[in-house]
C-alpha cells in the first residue's frame, strides 16, 4: 500500500542548461548593445572598422601596377578587373596586381563605360568601337562619324553618341552580338547622354537645343522593339523641361524609371510623369551623381565652426525615397560612383562607402591622390608612375 505521507521526489535542477541559457542571453544582449553602439556612436564605429573589420588600409599594403612615366596610360576599373590601355594594348589585371590577359585594342584616345561584366571602349573623335565581356573581346566595329560617348547596359546592349556632317548628333544602338539595330538622327538638338532600360526595351536620349535665345532640354524615349517594325512611330514619349534648364545626365533604374540630373535639380520620370526629387537651391552642393543602381547621391557642405566645415553625403533610394547620410569632417575633393559604390577623394585619403551609407574601405596614402577609378568590387588609385589596387 502506497504511503501517502511520503514526500514527493524533487526534480533535479539541470545546472548545465541554466548556465548555457544565461550565457546565450548575455551574449544576445551584448551583441544588441554592440550593434546599437556601432550604429549610433561614430567614435566606436570607427574603432571597430579599423581594429576589428580591418577596413582601413595603408598605401604600403596594397597591390601595385607600375606605369611608365613617359607614356600616357588610360586606366579604368570594370567588373573585378583593372584595365590599362597603352599603345593599342589593353592589359587586364586582377586584384593581386598580376597581369591576366593582353588584348589588341586599336584605340589611342578612349572613352569607357561598363556595366555588369561588359566594358565598351570607343575612340573619342574617332570610329573604332570594342565591346568586352569579362576579359574577352566580344565584338568590334568601325562606325561612321566621330564618337563622343559610349554606353552599355548590364545585358550588353550598346548605345553610341557620334556626330556626322549633316547632324549635330547620331545615336546608334547595337545588340550584345554587335548587330546594328538602328540609328537616331538629331539635326537640331545635341545628345548629351543616353541610357538603355534594364529590360532592353527602351532607349532614353537626353538632348539640348541651344540654337535659340533660350536653352531647351528634353528626354526622348524610344521603343527599341518598335524600331524594327515601325521606326517612324517608335518614339513613345518626349519630356520637355522648363526653359533654360540644362540636363547633365540620365540613367535608367529598375521598373523602367529614369533618373535625370540637371544643373539645379535631380528629377525622376515615373509612370509617365517627371517630378523633382532634389533641389540644389539654398544648399551648398559640392558634387552629385546619379551613376548608381537605384540611388543618387549629393554632397552638401555644412559649416561646423568658424573656419571648418563638414561634408554630408546624402544617398537617396529612388524607389523608397529614403535618405542615408554619411558625414565627413573635411571637404571632399572628388566623387566617383559605380553600381553600389561611392568613392570620396579627401586628399591623402579615399573613403569607399556603399549606398547603404556604410564604410566599405578607407585608403590612407602618404601623398596626394590625383585620380580614382572604381567598380563595384575593385578600385584603382592612379598616380603618374603606378596604380594601387583596392579590393572592395
């Protein structure tokens, strides 16, 4: 018979499980605190970037490509490579500074543009044109007229702005295999910039008419598909700006939206309507760029004392209209942008930040930086006698 007066057996406490649970909880809280400090405390964030993430790199610790001081070398970063064009030879280097391939490119005065794995090279005021895919020449061509600007989208569709005797500008389009699709002749306006949509359906041309007493800018949108069957009616829209408003550059974003940079505003063409996203009026803007993926950036100088000023980098998401800020306690000499990357030349330092507003890499030199070339994953610091490579 069971003894009801017998005390029930007590459960044993698992001390090991309690210790593990408490340790995990402490670690979670510590991580949350550290992340919060990293986000909100600039001094702490700078220390972590340098000491933990090793985001600061000195001039002595980077891979270097030597240049001949007596020769003019044209340096351009694309995809994950640094290309150096000299004496009709394009030498392509990887992130370690080793030469990987040399291509015959019969161009002496190049204009470059790259997107994704494609690089287009044209002879400025000449006729030669080359499209590279990764490290190989995909096609080459010789055009009529004199090339002033080249463009390629992420899928390999190419647009070229040239001038011919009877026209101020001619815009010619090629498919990824080098087949000429069509030409757009502009007799009274000058093409300032071009962009092809990411779905390869539309060509946008930024034009300026300076023939009268006022400046007239407009963005012409052409259906690439319609040019094959009905070229006379291939124009789907023509957005005319206010009088005396000067267009500088355009860029197709996702969803077939077009970001437009004027000298005084940055506008967005969306669903057939053009609206102002940013206005320079009453702001000390030292630089701005729309050459980013679904973002644009402006640098605004703000006084921080009697003889000092900060540079505030504003990074605006075109879709959400949200803005990220990155503040530097000095003036920015030059800005270079590509894809998701923004390079800020501060003199003897270059800071690379992404469109999220975070520092990716800081390069510290012992001499003044004169020029920078940047892609999404690699950058070149260009000096007279060498190129220093930064992996991003």
